[in-house]
């Protein structure tokens, strides 16, 4: 009689037993234990005050339930051109945002839409020349709203845009 060796026992492939790991292009949403940091540095478009190039920076730290809190500062210098004088606007304050990814059921974790509010101090000062008077823009407390979105190209680098209140209507 002829005997054949027994076939080896069938086992599940090793890869099925291991949890999937994200690839370089897939970014998992932050877990409840991690606190994401959102740092934006940008330029403003559509200024409320005239020509010039507003600059701003904001930073927020994720808290619970898709909220983040932090602060921002925006600077804008408007000069009168060939007239002497100009005006400075500085907005500095706290801000909070609600990240809408879960609420809108967005499946792409690279895309982060958000809405929020700001509270802070606005400095408006400088010199005026004849009819170029910005006296209507006094220093004081400001309250603002923002609507924005960011897209992450890699885990640490992305682009953002915001619509809202500050030295400009649009930030990139």
C-alpha cells in the first residue's frame, strides 16, 4: 500500500489577523485621547478697509466632541500711497471652532470643514490725511464669526480658507 504525507493544516493568512494600518494618504480622525493642534498662517483677501495685504495666524487645540479652542492675531497696514500717513489694524483674541466632519458625514478625513466664533480686542490707529479718516473704526472689543475648511496634503501640511470677521473677509 502506498502512503501519502498528510496535507498541512489550513490556517488563516497572517494579514487578516493584524489590524489595518493607515497609509501615508489616509489620516485617521483624532481619537478622544489625542488632542489635535490646528495652526493656520495666512494672508487676507477682500479687506474691509481698502488696499494692502493683511497677515494673520491662528492656533487651536482640539478638546472634546469635535470642538477646538485657541487664539488668533491679524495685522493689516493701510497706507495712503503718495499721501503721508496710514492706518494699522490689529485684531487679537480667543476663538473656538466646531469641526463638522462627523455631523456632515464626510468620509474623507483629509477634509475638515468648521464653523466658529471669536472674541477679542481690535486696535485701530494711525494718522489721517484730509478726507482719509478712519475714525469710524475705533479700538475696542470685537465679536466675530468664521466659516472655514482645511484640506491636509500630508499629516502635517495642508491648506485652509476662512470666511468671516477680522481685517479681511477671506483668509487663505
